[in-house]
C-alpha cells in the first residue's frame, strides 16, 4: 500500500439534485467513523457545487468525471480545469473506459487532458484497462502499458506527475457484475507498478494504483488484501452510500 487507501465513487450519469444532497450528507456522517481511508466522489458536473457546499470543510475529496484539454474558447458543452478548481475540485477522472470506447477518446486526447489537469493543480485519476477480447488474446499487459506509456512519457515536463493516481479497470468487469479475481488484479497491478518504476524511478513506487470493475462490499476484502491494490474506483456500489462506506471499511482493515 503506497499511502492511505483511496476509495473513489464514480456516480456516472446518475442522480438528481435531491439525491446528490442526500448522498453527500450520508457520506459525511458515515465516513467520520472510518479513519485512515480517503473517500472521494465524482458526481455529474451539475452536482459539484453541492459538493463544494457540503464537503469543503471535510476530508472527503471530490472531482469531475471529465475535463477539457483546452483552457477556454468556443467549445460548446466543454468544461475547463479552472471551472473545476473554481468549484473546489481536487480530482478529475480521465480516460474512463466509457469515454474511451463509447465517446471515442484517444490516448493522445487523454494525455492532453492529463497535462491540463496537472498544470492546474488537479489530481488526475487515469483509468486504463483492457477489453475482454484483448484479455482473451493475451494482450492485457501490452494494452495497459501502452495506455500508460502515453501518459508517462511526458514525465520530464510534469513535476506534478507525482500527484497522479492510476485506476486499473478491465472493461469487461465494469458494470457487468464480473469482478476480476484478486490474483488477476494483483498480476496487472504489479506489472503497472514495475512499469511505473521503470519509467519514473523517483516516483513510480508511490503512485497509488486503484482497482475498478464491479467492486462491492462482498469482494472488497479480497481485493484490498493485495499488496499493490491501493484502493478502489467504485461505480454502481458508490450510489448506495452504505455499500460505499462498507467498501472503505474493508480497505481500512488491511
Ligand atoms: P462499476 O463501475 O463499479 O459499476 O463496475 C466502475 C467504474 O466504471 O468506474
């Protein structure tokens, strides 16, 4: 474990203003009993103001699910890093598989977003992971290393890179109920760790590596016991605050 575990909740395109307010107040209350775990939530953009209102004076982090690589301009529908930091965001998710595969984001674009995020002081959670077809054809490690290499080759320009978090999320395990086994996860996390150390000898050892893909209270204990799994990126189960907290407790027990 690199530091205190990070348990991040990706709400995706779910919720209403009322639900968001309720979930944040439940999270605030429940997380007080769980020390030594950092929680962070990633609601839709429209609820970030509510996060600022409710979480500003707490240890719970928050951030957006995406950001533009550009700082401003005629870009209808986009949101800049400054707009996020104005709302007190500390984090941003980048390269989620739904953005890569459903919305066509390339490694090049994700790298530009990474630079924008790091330059503005946001802590990026860079998501990487293979599809089922890639796993079945034995390409898992090649794919995750390729995705990482794009981001990490910029090391020289980016002293802030040490604030980055990596999330390994096999595409076939996201929202499917199929979790990778702890051993499958650890194998990939260890390869990611070794690759980070090779490319970034000064910081590779410390970069947190989260696992995401159908994490639930029932499978969290096994995953959290793995030496290179530094926390979780939770989708579906993060919408139920009791489950999200329960997942955090499993990591705390390690
Ligand atoms: P899931 O989503 O937990 O619902 O599988 C994880 C994610 O997409 O980050």
